[in-house]
């Protein structure tokens, strides 16, 4: 089945995809677009994850859209975030452009026609469909929605109780008055443990090594101070305050890691029982922000530990038994339920295959342009958020840039925008796109494109710098080639181009 042609095809109806569509609707009225969503609902991550306590790990005043003020808790629950995204879609009239159960399989670019032909499969009918578009915009995140990561756990088949991965949480799981072991220490585990501890007999967080956990106020004091002001005035103030605090904390972590380590340790120590082994369980070997920091609203994880409802064990697994987990130290953890909060599997651009004039695009061979486009790939953008700040800060910038780029093409009569790196890029070192030592990154080093050492081929983890580069920076030059397809039937294999400013 073939659908009509659209100016822009957005892949994904999550936080990024809905934001992108809202930007198109408001900044480029008259632009035709469609949103292909593999699942059956709006919300992406915030519709998929349904485990107890699921919430943001970034403050909502920066995780929320720039164009739609957030008015709830600083760290919001998943239901509230999902409703926020859906309301934004309705208010901007983009929900009617979503085609659910459409999993994009591949996209083929034709230089002769200056358009993508996108193939998708309908999961509800099994039917294969095609649509053409002038610009392809992947808002898919970078992990697999259908499969979480679970390491090999010796003896797991012998365990008598349920084994659950948070990415696929069963709605009927009863953990009331049960003993639960949560394997993992990342953001999901830090969220799950205090949430489950409220009803479970006891919850144990089993970690191989510690993670930094920082307590944040559940309600921003500045929001209360500015509550009498209209949202259009107070929201930017709170948003920028949080942006600057995040950036300052990240820069201090990079410049004075020992100082930040000490501050985080003392903050945890104040919230934990007297004599607690802070260095064993909450003092990682790596520096702050080598991995993403975990946030606990009002220190709820520390509170659960202090009340005796939860505990942390730092050890490795020898084997899983019928009744729990035997550790390398010889100790045993009794469990009725095991939760494997062991992370995600990386999957770039939703796993779709890109081809240009029949030739496959190998992502690890491509450089990212301004952290959003790929070298040598025409009329294509993807959203990859920040690792040291809220995802949506970058998503908003990318969406605004795409709108600027499309407006420029329309204004100048060009149809094609292709990032082209300079000749010296062949000698650049291979730099990973995500500069973290988190397990999900280290497990899949070749799943993502690379970045270069200098702008615009460098993905900056710096919002202020990206505001200048992406929102206000020039569109022409700087490695971007614009071209047009001649209307003659005898088209050349390569359309005439403007020179690229190096």
C-alpha cells in the first residue's frame, strides 16, 4: 500500500516526535507531515514504562517543552508526563497526523527525485506500506523499545518466583508483603526501590558497584516563590535557573571531581543512618558525570533505607537459587521476586535501514553534524538529547533548527541539504557519540554514528553553546551543502550544488 507524499515524515510519537510536530505546526504552517509510531499510543518512553514509581530523572521545567510551560512536580511521575505530551499533541492539532502501529523498516533516498521512499510494516495488520517525503526526521531515542538488557544470570531458571524486567512490567504483579531483590543501581533501580518499599516486606538493591545518588526537592522552591506570576513569565525563569544549575554542576564535576565527590558523599551521609557504610554503597570509583547522575526526589531512597524498608548490598552474583540469590561473598539474599533493572539495549534511529541511491548507509562510518544530522545523508535529522541535562533541551533545539532549515530550502528554491565534512575528517580520531561509561553505552560502541573533534561535527554537552550554534547560528556554510534537482527529464546523477564553506 502506498500513502501520499508529505513534506516531513517524523518517526516516533514520544516526547521528541510530538515536540517536533508541534514546532512544524507553529513555525512552518502549511507544511505537510505525518508521524509514524510503532506502538499504539502517544508517549514513547512515558507510555512504555509502567513500573512502580516511574518518573523523570531530570527536572520537568527543562524536560518539558520550551513552548508549553510545565506546572507540576519537579520530578514528575510517568502518568503525568504522558498526559502532558498528549495534551501538547491535542492543543497543536498534531495527534490527527499520527499513524499508529507503523514500524519503519527502511528509507531509500533518490537523488534524482530529491525524496525519501520510506517502508513501514503495520503491526496490527502485517501489511507493508510506503510513503514518500522530502525530509526524514527520526525521533526514536536510542534504545530498543521491544527488548531490555538482561545479563546472563547463572541459575536464573531455577528461581521459583517471578523474574521481571522493568521495561516489560506485568500489570498484575503483586509484590505486597513480598521480599524483592532489584538487581541494578541506575536510575530505574533508584526509582523502583523506594516505590516498592512502601508495600513490599523488604526491598534489596543489589549492585556490583555504587552509583551517585543526589537528592532533589520534589517541589522547586522558586516555583512557590513565583506562583503569583503568570506561567509565561515564571516558566522561563525557573527553566533557565535549572539549566544554569545543571551546567554549573556538570562543569564543577569535570574541573573539581574530588570536591564534588566529597559534597555528594556528605549529602548522602546526612540522610542515611548513623554509621552507615556510605563508602561501600554510595561512593563510586568513577568521577561524577562519567555516568549519568541518579536523582531521588526528597531523598526517598535514603528515607526507605533509614526506615529499614530497603537496603543496599554491593556484591556480585554467584548464582540464583530457587529461593533467592547467592553472592560471591557467600551471603544469600532471600527473594520472592527478582527485578532485573539491568539497563537498556542501544538501537540507533529505531533500527531502520537508510540507503542513498541504493547504497546502504553504515552509521558507524558517519559523522554527526551539530549532533543531529549525518555526514553525506541528505534531508535527514535525528534527535539525541543531552546526557548531562534534560533530553528535551536538545530536542527543542533540533526541532527549531529543522524548521529553520526547511524554511531556508523553501525560500532559496533548493530541495536538498547535505552535511559534508572537510577533507581532513578522514584523519580524525574515532570519537564516540555518547561520552559516558555507562554499561548500555560500552556494550554497543558501534551502534551509533561518530563525532568529530571540532564544531559543527562535535556533539556539545553544553546547552548555552548549542543555543548559539543551533538556534542562532548560520544555516549556510559550515559544512552544509545545498542543492536543487533540475526539472529537465535528463537529470544529471549529481544535482548542481552551491560551494561548501569550510
